[in-house]
């Protein structure tokens, strides 16, 4: 079946631009996660949704980062006024039920801020 | 705050040899994951370990968990080139145990 999909796969933004990254989780998966993976590092947790509710946003690095999942399926991670330190791969993951279940990762969006 | 440390970070091994990757975590965690990542690709789930003493095997890879020592190992038996990748361990934390904290990864290169 279809896995987690993300778009775009690559995004180049000039410093100061706003970007929006999309995640389509596996159909029927209740939980959705965003992670940030810097070059040569492990992924770091950003935020967690259960259905449309954002239950944890403790990992968002600044108030320039905003995530939503208005209908409990597709999610968008928005970064305002991008900075060079935002350059990373942004991974989305979903899990079937509440967050204690296995997380399935999408291919990621590689963001480069110039 | 949960911290996860892997070692080694880089591993070059010859085909046919055995080796072990170690994953230490700093506070209690009830789930330990191992993932594989190929260059430019996403994370592929290898193992989920749920209890002390858990051991899981898939092909040439075997993972184990010692919750008392807060240690998980990924053992590679008779390595082949196809195993070349970066391997991450991750421990679950957070009030609902949903937040994964990852190690920095072990980049494995298997040389013919």
C-alpha cells in the first residue's frame, strides 16, 4: 500500500522567504510527527498530532515554525522568514493509533536556504 | 532529558566479518527502535524492542535490549556489501512515550 508521502522533495529558498512543506500520512493513521534532520545527524522531534489536535510542539525551534493538520489527515509544516540554520531534511512520520505505535517515515523534504 | 549515544559513529568492515553497534540511552525508556537509512532516502524500520532481554533477528542483523543497563546492541553477522548504510537507534520518551530521541547514527561501510 501507499506509504507516507511528502512534497516537495527538494526546496530551495532565499533567506527571508516563507516555505510550506506537505505531508500525506498513511491512510487511516491517527498520529503524525514532524522531525528535522540536519546533515550528518539523527532526526530531531519537532511536533506531534493526534488527528487534528497538535498535542506537542515542544521541539519547534522558534515561533517561525508552525504546523497544522486541520482535517486530521494531510499536514503542513510552515517556516516563516527562513534562515540558513533552517537548512535540513524535514521528515514526516505517521503511526496507526496513538503515538506509542511504530512510526513510518516519509522520504523527507530537503530544504536549502541560501 | 533523554539522550541517546551510539558508537561507533563510523564503521568500516570487511565482508564476512562480524561487528556490533552499541546504543546507550540516559533515562528510562520503554521502547527502543533501530532504523536503517540509505543515502538520500528515508528511514526504514528494522526492529522495535519492547522489553528487557528482547532479542530480534532478521537476516544478518540481530538486535537486543538490556533495560537495566540502558543498552541496546545491533549485531552484524558475516557482513555483505548490501548492509552498507547508516543505522540509527532511537528511544521513546515523553508522557505518552511517542517522542523518539535518535542517536547520531552509525555509518557502516562494508568493503569487499
